[in-house]
């Protein structure tokens, strides 16, 4: 994709109230495949190499501004302090967009828009040099959308549904909410907008008719795939868009070599990267900026979030993994839980009902059964026995446990952190380790066994032949 001219700005409208979403969270921050709705138009603009991008914030805009500054620091945030319609919104940003020759305006609630479509719109503008290009699409049920009315003289205007005549309501070509303006023409007409309509707002759509009336040079680009311009306004819209996006993402990965056993039950976020020959069993979810390398396999009903799997790594399902690196040929699960910055080196194994948190497991480390390893560093070749716990929290602060290379940790060992275990050391099963164990030593910390003769009879628990207690 070739570089586009720098005299073009992109304004993403994100100031609406979104009342139909019925949520205290702004509509454009609602999670869609675990990314905010506004992520998608921002990413489309970035993929299309559009570098001068601004988001227009308004209702509950502090949250949107925080998100944009954190995740998209190159994007500018502009405020519409009073929400008086889309025309007023664009007018509020005039101090920013007047520096460009052209302005691309799109709604923040169109997550299905493709970067290729934005590039095609820009090419249409470059090839025909109009004053405005607007995007439309055709639907069977146009309810909720502004209608695109083609005039007899070849002109065009957009009529909002609440202001449309009965005849205009039957029009199936609707406004896509994406515009590319010549900024000189836009600046000339935007101050002429009025709020003489049912909602008492300043409509950006009226600029199309004003430009058409004065310049006579508005082009309509009909989007070939109507799904791209579907808006997200309700929880139902959110669910529909999720399904469409997920199907698109899975299809892309499968074209590149993903082996997905059941696409209908698999969910993959937009930032996930996959190399060829990854196998996903049914019910898998992968979110965030995860990366699955060649030859990896994820077992059924597992959830991965911000996970990197190196070549040949395997997750047996169901397991839940968050913020972790699983090394080459390492194995996790089944029924394992990894979280908060876990690093497993090559060949390491974490097994059934094992939780690992903020820990590093060296090459070949094995922790196969019923253990909790928190804030721990475990050296290469060490074996962790069943029931091992690193007691990392003393009620005030978290403390670290260090276990050296080639150690043997007996079953049901409790490490009371901070504590360390030297290279080649061992612990006896059932020990509570409160002191450091030197290299090669055996740590034993348990009471000596005592057998009390006759205890059963004295306490009346011996049973007779009928299975009753001896004193019955």
C-alpha cells in the first residue's frame, strides 16, 4: 500500500451519548472481542497509513481520552463540550482540520470498516477531484439510518429518518456515515448549518446538500459490503458485530494456515498473531496481543489472554492463561491457571490443578500436580512435588521464593517466603521450609512421628463385627 498524502486528516467522531447501549460506560469503550469499539476505526486508519488522526470526545469523554492517550499516543483528542449534533461536532474540530487539504470523517461506532475501503474512498477522491465523497450502502431494512435521496438533476442529499417523508422512508440506500471533504468547501458551508429539524441538532449530513447546491460536485461511493458500515448502537448490535468480526478474523488466520477444529465455538481477538500450523481445539478463546508460534496446540475450552507460545508449545484444555510466555515445547494443563507475568522456559511442564503467578520456570522444570507457585524463580531441571505451595504473602507484602537448578521438592512442601533453596538441594515431603537450604542439602521441617498405642480403644472408635463402635 503506497504512502498517502500528508495533507489529509482523519476525524473519528466519538462524542455521542450512546443511550441505547444502557450502560454507564461510553458506547465506544464497550468491549468488542475484548477491544473497545473505537479501536476498530482507529486501527483501520492506521492500517491504511493515515497518519493525521484525531478522536472527537464529548459525553463521558474523559474515559475515551484516557484510553486514546494510553493506547494511541500518536492520536490527538479534541473535545466537543456540548453535544449539539454531528455537524456541531465537526465544527468544534475546525481549528484542527483546517490545516489539511482534505478531511476524512467517520463514526467511531463502525467497527467493521476495512482499511481497504478507506483507501478506495481516497483514490475515488483523487481520481475525480470532487468537493465531497460520501459513502452509502444498500440494505433491505433501512430502519435507523439516514436515507440517501438521489435528485433528478443528479444531485444528492441525506435525510435523517425522523425528518424523512413517507416516500423517502422506503429508500433502501442509506448513509454510511463516512465522508471525505475538501476542507475549503467544508469550511465554507459548515457555518451555515442550522438546527431546524426534529431533534434540534446540527446535522453533518446537511453539509452534503449545501456543497451539492453551491459546488455541484458531490460523489457517492456505494460500499460493496454493507456489513462494513453497520453501526453499533445497542447490545444486540454489539453481539452481531462480534460474530461478524470473529468470523472475519478466523477466516484470515485459516487462510494463513491455522487449523481450527470448530470455528463456530472459537473466538480470536483482532490483535492476535498466529504462525502457520497452529491447532485450536473447540471452544478456545484467545485475546489481547497474543502470539502463537508454528506447531502450537491449544486444548479445548482454554482461554489465553496476552500469551506468547513458542514453537511446539502445548496447552491441554481446559486451562486459563493470562500474561505469560510458554517456551518451546513446554506444556501446560489440563486445568492449569497461569497469570501475572509467568515465564516458562523450553520443555517446562505445568500440570493438573497447578496455579502459577508472577514466576519463572527454567528449562525442563516440572510442576505436575496440585501446586501453587507465586512470586517464585525455579531453576533448570527442578522437580516440584504434588501439593507444593510458595507461601508468598505474609498479610502485608508479597515475598519471593528462589529454588535452584536440579532440585527435588518433596510433596506437600510449604516454602514460607522469603526463602531460597540451593542448587541440587531437596526437601522432605510435608516440610514447612522457613530457612534457606544450602546447595546439595536436604531440608526437613516436620514433627517426628509418634505412635500412641491403644488410642483407638480408649477413644471408643474401635468397631465390632457388625460395624458398630465398640462401646455401642
